[in-house]
């Protein structure tokens, strides 16, 4: 009777050791998991009178930015205005913009997930496509898990040499990374503007094409009716001997 108990114990032991792990990083905090500069660029389609919300993590004192631009509007209504709101992790309203394009920049006062909501309430019967670019960047990035080690290294470096070539290269590298990040950020906004101009030119081209066809048809029809009217004025009938010509 010892074998069944050993089998049950081995099953429970294996499930306890080899089961699915819900927390892949049990020894890491939120500060270590989410710390780092990042950005996101994508387009989203908003139905009529609908609201779409997104969340992004930011630390206290770091830079948060949001750029948006309406690319095209389809439907009965053609209002290009979009209502954008940004809320803090504590549900406090930080900023709101009601326009076809805009930018929102601020220093995060709280650590947590910031909410960005896009509302298409201006168009009750129209759909719009919006291009988004948002993210966070850190001017003075420092990993909390390595703060103590860096303090020791700084003390050792100060005691050894102030003109350390490696520290100069490292500082220059961080500055270049920061400049490249800002360059991609402004490049994304220019790409939004270019795509919006493309959709505007496309809609204007279709508008001009349809109106040109309608006006051409109207001109041809009016010319044909004028010819029929002029032709009716010169109709002559063959008169017999008993009938006299009339005007």
C-alpha cells in the first residue's frame, strides 16, 4: 500500500515544481520592469460617436508626450476635430485638446499608468482615422537596482582619475541616444502630417473628379436641349393648294 501514496506525492510534487508560473519576474519591482525610454506609433479607426482609451506607464518626474493627427474622415459628417484627454493614475485630468492635430507634453507627477482617451463625439455619423505617437523619455536615466553600485564606482573614479576616457565615451553615448530618440519623435510627427496631407489630396482629387464629370454632363445636356429648341423654330410643313402658309 506504499506505492499509491508515493505516486500521489510525486504527482503533487511535480505539479508544484513544474506548473505554470504566473509571475515571470518574482524578484523584480515595477521600477525595474517598466523603466526605460520607449515610444509607439500606430493608426486607429474611431467609429462614429465612439471613445477609445490607451494606457502607458511613466515614472515620477520623467517626460511624457502624446502627438496625434486626424488622417481622414468618412461618412455623412466631416468634422475633423478630435477630443483628446490625458488622465493621471489617480484619475486626475491633466490635459485636454480638441483639434484635428495636437501635442501634449508634461512631466509625470505620479508613477503609474497614464490614460489617454480619444473621443469622436463631434461626428455622429462619421468615421475617422487617427495617427498616434506617444511614449516617455528620460533625460537622467538611472537603474534603481544599480544605484548603490554606481555610487561606489563614482567614488572610486573620483579618487582615481577625473578625466576617465570611458566615462566621457559613456556620457557622449547617452547624449547621442537621447538626441536620436528626439529625432525619431519629431520624425513620427512629420510622418503623421505627411499622411494627413496625402489623404486630404486624395479626397480633394475625388471631389474634383466627380464635380468635373457632373459639370461636363450638364454642359452636354444643355447644349443638346438648345439645339433641339433652335431646330424646332425652323420646322416647315408642306402646304397643299387649299392651305395657306402660316407664320
